[in-house]
C-alpha cells in the first residue's frame, strides 16, 4: 500500500502501520475502494462490540449511515468521547470532516449498529 506521502514536508506520523484500521481492526473496517488519492472504508460496529485499538492516518470525510452511541478511548483506555453526553445527535448521511485519529478504540454502547463510510484523503499526509 502506498504511504500517500507527497514531496512536501509534512508532520511525521508516529504510529506504526500495524495500527492502521484495516490491519488492527479488520473485523470492523473494510476497504470498498482505493487508489493513489483516496481510500474508502466501511466501518461497522455491532451493539456491545468493542473495536481494537487502531488509527486513521489520513484526514477524511465521514458519512454516518446508521448511528448508535459509542465511547472512544485512547490507547491507554482513557475516555476521549462518550456520545451519551452530547445533547445533539449527528445527522445521517451528512458529510463530516475528521482529522487523522491517533490510536483509539471504539465501543458501541447503544442498541443499534454503527455503520459509516469514510473517505480518507491520502495526499494530505
């Protein structure tokens, strides 16, 4: 797989490729399309399921197809985001920008499946 690096000076990604979402959490991340510019992932997390620690190296556009509350934790287990604390729920199928995500896990704490499409922009790292 191409590293996606361009000729310009960019911040170095400090985490190993073994933490890439598709490698570290293959039961939850599936590549739907990939070329030199983008990688499109589908992420599915069943109710009660905890996704292993992984990263998303590239910034991306996220489309939420099906929503459920979740808890995102860092690689040490510290809670980064618990969606049950948010008053507003996200809009389905509306594009949302995501920066690169360092090592984290996600636990579906709701009663529905989480289903997202994520378009990773490779040329930006």
